[in-house]
C-alpha cells in the first residue's frame, strides 16, 4: 500500500507539473521598430555586442549601428551597386567582412573594411566559372573560411590566415557526393567553433552526416573541418547549426 501511495503521489505531482507547464504564459520578446537607414532588402546580420550590429543585403547595401539600434548608418559599397551581400561578419564598429553574389562569376567577392565602412577593399574575387559561394565564417579577425557549392565534384573553398589574402584549400576538401550542395548563399551553412573547428552543412539531392578534415594552419596546429547534414548539432554553449537541410 505504501508503494502504491508513493506511485500515485509521484503521478499526481508529474501531472501537476505538466499542467503547470501547459498553461504557463508564453513570454514574447518586445519588438521595437527601427529605421535601418535604407529601403534595400537586408539579408544577413551580425551582432558584435549589444551596441554594435552590422547588416547587409541587396544593391550593395550595408548598415551598422553603434548605439544598440537607436540609429543606423547605411551606405552602398562603391562598385557593388548591382550585387547582393549575402553574408557579413564583423569584429568591431570598424572591422567587418562582406560576401557578395551576382550574375557573373566574378561577382562572388569578399570585401573588408577597417574604418567602419568608409572604405572597402576587395580581398577575394572568384575566378571559377561554376563556383557559387554560400557563406563564410571566422575564428578571429584574421582567420576565416569561405565555402562554395561543389564544382565537378570538388568544393573550391578558400581560407585566410592573415585577414588579407585568401588561399585555395580545395585539395584539402573531401570529394563532393553527387548532387551535394549547400543552402544557396544564405550565410548560414558554415560556422566556426573554438580556435580550429569549422562546420559546414550540406543538402540538396544528397547530403552526409559528417566528415572530418584536417587543414594545416600556419601555426602548425591542424584545424578540424566537419560537414553536417539535415539536423541541428550543438557546437558549443553559444554556437549551433540550426537550419535543417533538405535531402
């Protein structure tokens, strides 16, 4: 009888917990309209901290706030008026990278600013006719990786180790599966973890669960690159891949 009473007590307590959770109010975030400073569609956003946030999008447009969104300063990168910026990563109010796409192979570019967007330098300009760059990610302001869909079974990816020049690492990449691609220029399919791990998500007709890759860094420590597909994986307490890729 004592065991039966304990079981009933536990069951009643569990039901009470479920009912409490079921009827607990859902706290929605407070949304405050802000003026982005542009009428161009914005596609990608990168928060540096609660005060500094960068965003970018169509018509070569970028915008940045340094006061937590109270004001935004938008502008157009000279020479990129016909391009779309699909990815942005920034490290301060002054240092940021942009990745562009367009109708021509050379429209896939990486831009960098060191003065808050007053001037921009083209660091990378694609020369591979069928390459389609989907996004980039950085470990530090000087170390990053740029990821493309496969071309003839090869991922023509690049990396930078000095924040200025980009080196071809396609020979380090595993061969692509037939019909394997990443989510089209979303800036969401590649991310970094810690000081040497990178994660890439693939999908399209075929995809894979994971693959490890050792990329020799200039300081001698190999960087591990893994590819994820179709499901979310937690990379660290603060980084996760959350997009579900179609198979």
